[in-house]
């Protein structure tokens, strides 16, 4: 199985943030159906959660 490096979760996190931000901007500029708005928001949240689960984010230890 391929090992997940620290770079991959950061890419997933940035894509998730971009999807959420773009859905908010699009819904502000034009009328989006609730299904599209909710789907984009859900995809963004899913990407953020996936990056947090599979990422190896550890705090600094003293």
C-alpha cells in the first residue's frame, strides 16, 4: 500500500477550502439550487475531513 506523505493531505485540505470558498462566491454572485450548493459544501467538508484523518498532523513535543 502506498504511503501517504505530508504533502498529500495538505493538497486535499487546500482543494477542500477552495471548493467551499468557490461555492460561497458562486452562491453570492448567482442563484444556485440548494442541491448544488449543498453538494459543493459537502464535498469540501469531506475533503477537509479526509485530509485530517489520513494526515499525520502531530503537535510539537517538548
